[in-house]
C-alpha cells in the first residue's frame, strides 16, 4: 500500500500555480494547515562588533500569532508591531510565525499539532522565549510552557513590561504596578511542595507537626491575599494623586485657560509635536511608549491668547484593559480638554488602523465618565517621510486633517492657526475705563482676553475687549458709561 505524506507548503505552491485545480474550500484548507513564516522580522546581529553596544544579553525570542480575521497584510503588520514591542523591551527577534485559524485554540492557542512544529523552530533557532500576539489564558500559558520547555509570554505581559521600564514618576510607577498585579492575579501558580505552606486539620499531624495544625493556608492563597491588599493600597494612592491633578485642572478652568490634549498611537510623534508648538524640550525618542507621564505646557495663539497643551500616553492595538483601568486618571485629561489633537503617524503602512484603535479606547473612557468627546482635530505627522502617492492616499483617507512634520516644521504655523480657530474664545464684550492703579486688570485682559481697542486717557486706560465671564465681573465696576464707579 502506497503511503502519501501531505506537504502543506507544496500544496500551497501548487494552488498558486494553478488555482483552477482547487476549489475555494481546498485552498482554505491548505491555508489553514500552513504555519507560515513571516519574513524580515529577525533582528539578530550580523556584525559581532555591535555586541559592545548591548549592555545586557538580549532575550532570544520567536513570535507567533493567530490570524483569525482581516487580510494577510494586516496579520503580518500586527506581528511586525509585536516585533518592535519585543525590541523595545530588550529582546532579539529570531523568527516570526503566523497560524491561520477561525479562532485561537482554547488549549494551546495555535493548536496541538502546530505546537510541535513551533517547538522544532524554537530548538533550531536557540530561542529562550516565545511571545504570542494575543492575550493567553492561564491554561494556554501553562500548556505552551510545558510543551515548548521555554518561557512563554503574551502581548499583554510584553506591553506591561515596557511600561514598567519606562515609568519615571511616582504616579506612573504606581499605575504600571497596579496593572501588572491585576494581570498576575489570575495567573498565579504553585510548583510542587510550594503549594502547601501550612497543612490544615489531620494533615498537619503528618506533615508539619505541632504548631501547624488548624485551618491552614496554601502559599497560593497567601500570595493572592497579599496581592489583593497591594492592589487596594495602590488604588488609594492613585486616587489621591488624581485629586491633586484635578485641583490643578480646576485652577486652570477657574482662570478660563483653554486646554488642548494630545493623544494618538504610540511613536506617532506626540512629544515632538508638543516641542514644535511650545518649545517645551520634552524627551523625544524613536521608541514605543517613550512617554508615560503626562506633560502640560503653556502656549499662546497667534493673537496672544494662552492655552495649555498636555501630552498623554500613547495607545496601541489591543491595549491591555488593565492598563486602560490603571491609567484612567491620566487619560481623564483627554476627556476634560476643550480640543483633542489626534496625532497619526503618516509613515505607517495602515494609519487608519491607528485611528480606530485610539478612538476605541477614548470612546470607552468618555462613555464610562458619561462625558462627551471633545472636538477632535486629526493631525497627520511625519509627512516628510511620505511619498507623493502615499500622501494622496492620506488626503483621501483623512479629509479635513492637518498635515505636518514636527521634525522639519512643515505645517506647524498652519496648525497653530487652526488650533486658535477651534479653541473657545472669550464671549463677553466689555467697555471699561480702568484706573492706572489697577494695572493688573489691564494685564489680565491682555493675557486672557481679546483686546479690540485700547486708549490711554488722563483717568486711566480705556479698553474695548472680549473677555471670559469671570474677568467681565472683575471689570464691571469700571464699565457702564466708561468712567470709574
């Protein structure tokens, strides 16, 4: 009897050569059977002299993803982004694999048979870590580690690790620690005898002896209790820090200073844009999640009206819900703003995916707070790195957007003018004669309002201006017929 061996790669090649010989179902079957290698993801060093720039030995990782929906291009783009995340965390990407399935396998993520193939790839490349492009359940994590014999982490754990490396402020560190503990809680595991710290009941007579009899508590239960206590403490601390930020925000609102929030995908150039508009000198780095702590800077419109610009943490596709929860107080800056600058990386192959990912997270935050989204101005950055054809596509995708380059300064002047047009302007018209002894009021009108006419007389400064209601109240005693009350 002749034995036939099915070769999925050869089947896929034959299907490409002559599509007429295969039905759609057979092509799909061949596609499902193939664990496809994604080319161009390896970051292994070619020149050994480059090693001197690496302070620590990098983890050698293999990436694996499950393609359940969308096109092959979208699936490979997601894995390419995972490769950048892995590099940012300090890993060396050796290989990347994508498995086509209707949905991830509930036991092993990629399917039992493909785990064996993945184990061979891990062994041949010498990898010590496998990173999955999705969030693994505790059971999937345990099964993969037992069968692959190497460390396995998922996309969520990877992003949490990057956040932990980049957090600088006390609040940022607390928020990341909270997110990590929330992720760790359902994934706690005990190994061997470490499961039993104390033996309860009759078991104590044989194992622990005198002093260890009683209700007992496993080490797993002890760890969970400690984590729950730590989570509660961190939430109280973050709530206290949020109160401080809210106090500062209320002070700005009392002074009627409009606020602009900068939000967008990670590494879209938000901090660079903040520097270009305000000259703030904020850290700018070509890395994912270089900014975790919000930065607020003061700027002015071309007419001299002040407003604040706040740089916020970047977003990413499938942002872990633990991070959204932990950084909620920080992201509230976006919901409280008068104007939202949504920054998009124009050089990204699929910028529309970035836009939808950011809007999804922002929508969740504003929905829970039951507040409307602020007016959004889409800003496409890095246009200096975009060709003519791609630029035409961007203009078609995002009509009404501003196209700028924070690096070269292209379009920044037009962006400042557009921001001035969209910010809420003073709406109370006043005519006042302010005595020279109240010069601070005149200065405040220039700083916070819009001066239409100004004339110096013997009795004081004659002003015609548009101001906010609180300032109009302060000028009321000098208003009416233009003479001091």
